[in-house]
C-alpha cells in the first residue's frame, strides 16, 4: 500500500452533487475487537480473548485504512464521510531531512500535521464519538523509520513520540519492498518496539503491535517469514500478522479469482504463523492462530490490471472472517470507497480517490459492518450535531478561526468556529449553519473537525505587503487601487468609495469596497 498526494482539488466539483452517505455508526467502539479487547477498563491479549471463547471463533476487528496526506483530505472523524468507528491512519514515515524523525508521508512533522491537517483535533473528535485510531508506520512509498534510522535508541524515541502523542493502544508496522528483506532494520525495529511495549505496559497502557506484509496466494514469502521470525525473536508481543491480499501479479494464476486467491493466501499464512509460534516454543491452538492473522484487500481496481476486488468479494471475505475467527480485516482505503465520477473516461481506473468499480458510497466498509459486532448503536445527532454541553458563545479574540456568519461566503477548505467547534467547508457554501444536521438525502457542506480547546487563541493575520502606511480616513474619497491600514492591517480599494470602512469580519464579502492584503491562518489560498 502506498500513500500519495493526488492533484485532485478539494471541494465539491461543479458538475457533481453532494453524494448522500449511509450513516452507520453502529460500529463505533470497534476497538473492543481482537487487537485490544476492552473489559472493564483493562486490556486482554489476543490469546486470552480467544481462550475465553471455547469452540467459538473470536470476533474479527474491522479497521479500514485512511490515507492521511492524500488530497482532498478524507474527514475520517465525520460520520457523514466515514461509517467506521476505528480507523488505521497511514502513513508515518521517516522525514526526508532526518531519517530518525517521524513524519506524515514525508510532508508533515507530527506538529505540522496537528496544525495544517488538524489531525490531533480530528482524532479527538472521533474518540469523543466512541471511535479510535491505530497509526500505521511504513507503507510502499517513502522510507520506513527502521530502515533510515540506524541508531536503535533514536528509533525507539521516534516510535515513542508517535505512540505518546496520539495516546495509541495499537500500531501497525507496514513493511514493504526492500525493507522486508532488510535484516538489520528488522532487528532494530523489533528491539525498539519491544522497548516501547514494555514502557506502555508498565504505565498501564498496553500497546498492540500488528505487522503488515505482502503475501502471495501461496502464503508469505521466505523473506516475510524471516521478518516475522525476527520480530518474535526480538521479544515483541506481536498481536498479529496482517497480509496485503492485493496486487498478486504473476503469483496468481490468471484463472484464479480474487476471492479464491485471498482465501488461499490467508489459509496459507495461518499455517505459517502457527509454525513460527511453535518454533518459538509457544504453540497456539487453531483458533488462537486465526486470531493472529489479518487480511487487507485493495478495494476495487488493484494496481495490477485485471485484478479487481469487488463488493461481492468483500462480502465473501466478511463471511470467511466470521466463520474462521480471522483476527482483523482492513481495506485500502476509505479514501477510495466510492465510485469514480463521470470525469473518468471509463470505470476500470487506477485512482487514489475512487475504487474504479460500480458501487454506492461506503459499500466496501459497509460489507465489513458487522465484524466485531456488539458495539452499541449511536445516533449521529447525539455524536456530532447535538453535543452534550450547551452551545458556547464564540469569542473572536480566542477562536482559532473566524466565527461563522450567516452572510459569509465560504469556499471549499475554509475553516470556521461555531458554538465551540471547528468546521471546514466541503464545497462553496453560504447561509447554512454548520451545527444543523443535513436534511435527509443530502450531505452537509460542513465537515466537523472537532472541539475548540481551551489552550487555543485567535491566530494573528499575516500581511502580504509591507509598504502600506496610510491609515483609513472616513472623510477621504479613495480610488480603486488605493491602499490603507485599519487596525494595523493593510487593505486595497476595489472601487471608489468614501466612508466605507474595510471589513473586519472574515471572509470579506465580494460586495465590500476593500479587499484584504493579508491572510488568515486556516483560509484556503486565494480567498
């Protein structure tokens, strides 16, 4: 699996209408699944969970991936876009300038992701609604930390930084390409992970670790088997091995369907994982072994021509997982779980933002809806649009973004504060209250990012020019192009005017005489 930044512009295309989403938040709280089973505030290992279900397959854990740095941003915290409760956020990789520093996709430091992508706020919002996140480190693109960071102590610090910043109970190590055979990296990775796991255990916050690797229909390659062996030998408490049931290429016979190849690959992996644990002197029962294996298909059109994983295949995989007690089922990715638009020349396309097959939105994640069943249903209005606290009075002096105004004209990507929450416009919108639920059959133009925190403050506007010195005077007749200062901020006249003060509420309306010569953090470029 690879994370890429698409050139797809944000917002709602002019030739498309908002696509209704099927809201199914009954899967909130799916972290009670196999990775970390929550029981009365404590955590139970996979083996304990399986042993407690004599004769009954353990519930699978459904945790779809989200490509965090892909454009347009996928609002995983908003049930209008994401019907899954728990998601795997991908990918944390090595910073291109510092091989021991974690970054999101090589584009954002953890701190930058908190500001530029609102990642911390969105994670908090998902959790407040009963969901959770797992972070995936590695992926097909960029460099994995264990490969570039040759100092084990610094690698441990990098893993610790990610786990502690997002207060994680589970992480996923996605090892692909040449990294699978990198024995030195495998040794460092295992030592660092084992150290962080011991620290979290001592602190009362156990950390589940999944290892994600490529697979063929015949099972793990010899290199992948050695990688799992090295990880176990490094004393990592490995929650499970997740195999990427996708992009088989020449390893899959042309006559074999994706469903058949996936089931064969999983069964073969189960056998190999069982052998590896027995080799370590800790033999597992059949149920315990199945619980330590996961499967991740690439939904729709795979990267390999001719390989298409359909919605019917997803439904079959869900039934297969339930019947056998498969530990985990994921998908790549929620960003793609929708049909491609009419702008594509034909249906079968390779895209980061659509599946390339005919489907309704969220069809694939819905196919895995009842895996990890047992979580209570939660009404969307309870979670998002009717928070338990009373609406607060927004203070422009402390709000991190402009306070919403009914007359404001908001382009896609514009962020506002309303009743103590931050919202982002999905497409151009005027006059629609961000806190009001969307009407039946339509999607809200606003994505809820999360609550305003008590530590936030209003950002300072950033002037784009520095040579304006004249203060605005209500008695002066200004001509188009004249520049003035008001409250220390520069404006330029759009047309001749007298007595019309520059606007101080944002965004500036196009019918106001003065245009700002400064930017407000959070505004899309060019507004």
